[in-house]
């Protein structure tokens, strides 16, 4: 098992302590990934118009294969990290530390809010 695999399992276990079985719901995990990725591109100046253009392009193509797309996300995120001058490993470790020191209630409340907004599952 690689160091990144250990981090993956550590984060998965942490999310499970906050959300229980909802952690296992692939659609919920995908919605949270989409939310975080949109927040990331927003910090770089990607506009809603840009997002809608990419959205239309992606959904005009046949559905891909999950493992390949996860790999594509990883490669793209590493390239974006380098383009921004931010170490992916540093940013990941910083975020893992932040979430582990945050109140569990904060994350449960955030999930409840997502459900109320219609962008999260319960």
C-alpha cells in the first residue's frame, strides 16, 4: 500500500465518522467532489459561463469509465497544482490536518445544509 493509499483510507474513515453510511454513497461523494472542484476553479477565475460550456461538452459525449476518469482527475489536479505553484502533497496534508482538528458537528451541519439546498443526500 502506498502512502497515498493510506491517506485515502484515512480520509474515508474520517468521513465515515462524520456521515456514517452516507460516506459509502458514490453519488454523495461525487456531489461533494463537484462542489470542491467548483470552489477550486472559482478561485482561479473560471466563470459560470466557462463551467456551463464545459458541462455541455462533457454531457454531449458518451459516459466514461470511472477508474480512468479518477486517474484523469488525478493527473489534471497534479498539473493544475504545478501551474499554480502549490504543492499538491502539501495542500492535501494541510487539509487533512484541518479537517481532523475541526468539530464533527460542523461537518454534519454542513451536510444537513446541503440536503436542505437540494445538493446533498441524506
